[in-house]
């Protein structure tokens, strides 16, 4: 069964550095999402992306964050200047829309030192 | 606004006991979808079930069962004859009817199954 893949599984970065988290959604999906889960807390929506533009973003998704679908297969989340509080598990998801469920990747654990 | 409440932060039961995880939701949509996800210690989100708002039939899958009660806005999850491998954090979640609707998660219930 096709699945959403995320790389790397764990990323360690110094505070202030830029980080790019990568996702390969399921190939016939049109809707893409990033979610964040700070350790021990709930999963929170960051951003949704459709037709090469952001559909919706949460208040967490400030100017330090950006998303891109650079080549028709990858879907990336960039954090420009990381802060300690960006340490979290980041989940990518994709879906076909309508009443079809979103499929989640296994997540990237981001640790900011 | 949409909201999911899981009042039980943490539950511990002895193996083979039955356990019910509670979920209450709020939404103004008439069409919506409810989910349960399992998050084992390895961290990934494992999809368990999706139920749409028009289908109030209870569902059973092996040792798992779900009770959807629209009248009380609840979507409770029961594990029968629990096993140690059921130890995980369980999230109830909600999404609306629009194509690109985000999923709103509850805070999760951490379930410990004691041997």
C-alpha cells in the first residue's frame, strides 16, 4: 500500500540555523499538510497546501515557516531560523480531498540545541 | 469552532481488563468525520478508524469497538481484553466536510496496560 514518507526521521540542529523537513506524499494525492506535536502534547495543525498554494495556516505558522512543492513529488517544510521551542515531532500528511482520509507519514523528530 | 476533548489524561489497567477511552467533540458542521489514532512509543500515528457524522452504527474490529452517539457528541473507544501492546497514547480527532479541512486532535489519553 502506498505511504507517505518523511526524511530524515530525526534532525538535530543548532538554534538559529535553517532546517528543511522533507516529505514525499502519496502520488495521486492533491492535498498536503504539516502538523506539529511538541513532546507530550497534542498534534497541532500547521498548514495545508493545494494547487501550489497555501489553503490554510495556523497561528503557529509564522513568517519563519514556509512550504514548497519544488518538483511535483516532494513537499517540504522550511524553518528559517530555528528556536528552541521548534523542537517537536513534525508530521506530513496527504489526501485526495473530498471525503477521503488523510494519510500520515511517520514523522520527523526535530531537536533544536 | 471545532474542538475535541479527551478528559482522561492517563489510564492504567491490568492486562485482560476492558478499558474505554472517552471523546467528546464540538462542531457546527452538519457533516464531519471523527477519527481515532494510536501513537505507540515509537511516535508514529497509526490510523484506527474514521466515522462520518451520518453513520451512527457502532463498529467492532477485533478487540476494538467504537460507540458514536450524536446526541451527546461523543465517540468513545473500547478495548476489550487489553494487552500490553495496547499501551500507547490514543488521540480522538475531528475534521469538517471541506476538501482541505485540517484535522483537529484532542490532547490524547495515555493508556498503560500493566502485565
